[in-house]
């Protein structure tokens, strides 16, 4: 199993990691700032926003569920940066 941690701050980041083959992503650092600023409410808002972003990209790319990710939706720019 592949778990991706570090740098996952948005649902878009999670989508890329899952499309590249991760089985799961961790967002500990991504929820730290909202936790410190707003407590539990901040974390809930952040996680909901990330879920919305992930769902949005899944809809745009025709991914029906989390078992259907496929790296063909990932494109590389000339400088080797990932892009959707």
C-alpha cells in the first residue's frame, strides 16, 4: 500500500496523489493552521472544502469512485510539473 503524506493541502493535491497511485493521503499539516486558528470548526470547514475539491475534479474527469483513479488524467508540463 502507498500512503502519501506531506504537501497535501487541497482536494486537488489529494486527487493528483490518488491518480498517481496512492492508496490513501494524509492531510495532517494541511489541517494544522485551521485547527490552531479556529479549533474543531476550522478543521471541519477545511476537510469539507477538500472533499468538495476532490469531488469536483472527480466529476470533471469522469472518475466515478475512489477505486477508479487512473494516471491518464495527469499531464506533465515541460518543466516536469504536474498538471490536470
